[in-house]
C-alpha cells in the first residue's frame, strides 16, 4: 500500500468507499453522481490537496481538502477522510492523518482545520490526533429551501 495524490481518475475508485461510509454509517443518501460532484468540487478548487492510500485500482482510504490563505498564514481545510469499513479500527485512519499532517506541513500549512459531526466517535478520533474544538468559531446555518 502506498500514498499518492488523488486525481480525477480516482473518483470512481473512491466512490464506493464514500457511499458505503456515509450511507451505511451516517444514514446518508449519496449517489455516484453526488459523490462525484462533491469530490470533484474539491479537486477543482485552487490549491487542492487530496491523498489516497492503496495499491493499483484498490483504494482503502482517502482524504480530500485544500489550502486556504489567511492574513497570518496558510491553512489546510480537510473536507473528508474516509477509511474503508474493512480497514477501520486498525490504526489506518490514525496513520493516514499523521501522513497527511506531515505532507501539508511540508507544503507550508500552519494548521489543519475541519468540520466534524459532534459525537463521541468523531471526538475520540480527532482528539487523540491532537485536534481541539475551536471555542472562537461557531457554524451558522440557515435553511432556505428543500434539497
């Protein structure tokens, strides 16, 4: 297994992982089309950094995100990280995050930021990696129509 930069050609390879995780574990309603659009939106941004772990056509984990410029430095926005169900709870997600952190730091990021579901599972995973809940930011939402 090796780490490599994700390309658009990888989207069909990661789509089943994405759909399995979000549809089975988080009760989502993702389709191949909506997954493609979600990932492609990140890949086509300015300064994307998306990473896969796998061998050949087999991908067992991936992360998508992008760099964002602030007045005092460069941040990496982690949009998604997914580990295939068969490989979860084996330390692969932790190793993946450590590799991602090393790589984005080498590229000049001063921090990694992400939005996460507010539950014990996600809190445990991110906390052990050193992530803390920001107390100076709050996510604001306003529904303006039906999906």
